[in-house]
C-alpha cells in the first residue's frame, strides 16, 4: 500500500511534535512513534478501521506510556484506491 500525505497534514504533524515536546520532554517523540505505528497498522490492516464514508476510514491515535493508555486528540483519516473487502 502506497501512502501519500497532504501537505497540510505534514505541517500539522511537525507542529504537533513540537507542541507535545514543549508540554513534556519526550512526548513529541512518543507522539511521532505512535503516528508511525498507526501508519504501519493501516498499511497492514486498512479495512480494520472505522468506515466514515464509502472508501474513507479513520484511525484513532492511542499509545502507551508505561502502563497508561494515552489518547492523542486526533485521528488519521485515509482512503484506499482499491478495497480488499
């Protein structure tokens, strides 16, 4: 699966890393890692995410810090050119 990113999404991603790092040292890196892990799961299991329209799906960003679940207040919205359903 090829992934293409909107220019605005790239800017928002980098701004978010900076913001989270300012909130707590290491949180920006944690955010970045959680986004990358989510992208990898999307690549492997694109049809396992909530459908929000015909071909559009949403992946909520949830990670772990120690044993505590952390939900970042955003989601990745994606669509596939070809559905495997």
